C-alpha cells in the first residue's frame, strides 16, 4: 500500500470543470517537528467543528488551526498505523487502521471493532458515508457496512470484492461503485451488480469521488479517469497521466487531487 508523505506537500489543483490544469496553491509544509505524529500521513479530513485530523503511520494528530496535538484517548490508539478517517452524522469520529480494524470515538468513549465485530478484515483501506448516512468500509478482504452496532459483510454476485476493496462511492442516482484490488470497478443498483474490469486500464482503483453527474476515478498507476452519461474517459494531463491518485476532493468549480507524483 502506497503512503502519502504529507497531504499538503503533494496537493495539486486540476480544475477539470473549467479546463484549467496545474494551478498551484500557496503551500505550508508541516512535519513531525511541528507536532505531527509521523512524517508519513496517510489521510486527512476536516470535522464538523473545523478541526483537521491526520491519520499517520504512528497515530492520529489533530490540528486546531494553530497547534498539532496527538489524539490518544486510550492506550489502544497510541502509535497505531491509521489509514483513513471520517465522521458520521451523530458526530462520532471513525479511524480505520492498517492492522487493527476500526475505532469509533464519540467524545465519551472509544469502541474497537475487529473481525469479531463483523469486519471482513482488520486491514482497512477507506471509509464512505452514503446518502442515507450509512457508514461503509473497504477492506483487504471485502466491503462491510455498519448498522445497529455491528458490521455486516456486503458481497457481490461473483465475490470479487473478497479479493480486496480500495474505495467506495455513490452516484446521484443512488448506485454504489466499488474500486477493487485487481478487478477494476464494480457497480450495484440495489438489484444487480455490473462489472467494469476493462473500463479503466489500471484495475486497482484507489479513490472514487462523485461530484454532480460525474464519477471521478483515481488509479494507482494510470492517473485520473471519469464516468459520466454512461461513458468512461481518461483525463489527459502530463502531470498525472501515470500518477497514483490517492484522494479526490471537490474544490470550487473543479476538483483537487492528491497524488504521489504530480
């Protein structure tokens, strides 16, 4: 699994909606010297109160706009390899790890979920909160959703998700899309599955983001693609043509991406 050295260092804008590429933001470089738990940052997100959370290889760090602080409400979280973060509508913070499953923090207690709780694997790749507010997890051994204090495994007809899922998204029509490890894209319309293994050259789909009527598709070696009106397209730009796209974010009238080279 590839890692991001630091979110803000690798941040490049590609305003796809306007056709303007390569615009650079004014970037501030933060490292462990500033208080990050580790130099290797796997993921970052901003919670509903405006705090920025960093999932690092050696734990979770919170940035309040001025200072960094390690998030260690319990010894269980000390030094964990955190890979993804999200927040659900009840305000709870969810932490996905590379070896220790999922943690949920509701500001009063920390709950730990493992395969004994229904997760297909304790190697978590990403989270997704769908249109109904349901939390999903992509793991090394498949997909699961959280409901009634328990994780339930979600399987496709051909059980290809069991070989590993990397990303999840939902389009405006309610269809679910799953990025896999080696099987490309799988979609589900609540009745049946469709398999799009050859729709994108790279079959490792690391990131997915639906914005408006377009699904953006980030690969591990073939850059950025899109799906709109039933058509898959490669977004051609020399800066990212062969890049690993680790995250896709809605940004003003276009998108921002985080890549390993670009």
